[in-house]
């Protein structure tokens, strides 16, 4: 009888822990704590190579011969082309389709367009 009462006491605790983990885990996977603006996403995902201003003047950017995002060569690409490049990667640039949602990629493209205006 004592064994059964211990199981019954632990069962509600297990249920509470299980459901709280089940309801919080998806939001973390979806990047709830990730930046929600293009500039923040750029800083978090792109600036290491492209630099904070998009010029590519970082040690990694210079090593990989990264294009300046302000350049006409980059800015003449369509939004779809830029989105595809971010999602699928190109050359040594990694693909971000598994770590960024489509809406986040659109925010990055909009930020790249803003960099082109500077």
C-alpha cells in the first residue's frame, strides 16, 4: 500500500513537469529569444563575417573575399535571389534554412536593402 501511495504522489508532479516542458520547448525551437528585427538578426547571424556595416571588412570576411553588401553587384540581385542565397548558402557561406524561418530571412533581405542605401 505504501508503494502505491508513493506512485500516486509522484504522478501529478510528473504530469506537471511533462506538460510544462511540452509547452515551452516549441517556443525555444522556434527562436522565441531570437532577435525580431533585421538589424538584430544581422548582428546575430551575419556580422561575424560581413561586419556590422555589411562591408565584409572582418578577418573572416577578408579571408573569404566576401562582397560588400552595399555594392551594386549585391544590391542588383532580386529579393528572391538574396533570400535563396541566405536560405541555401553559397560557396563558403552556410545555409540558414534550418535555423531561420522565412519571415526572418525576409527581415535580413530588408536589412541588406537598407545597408545599400547607406
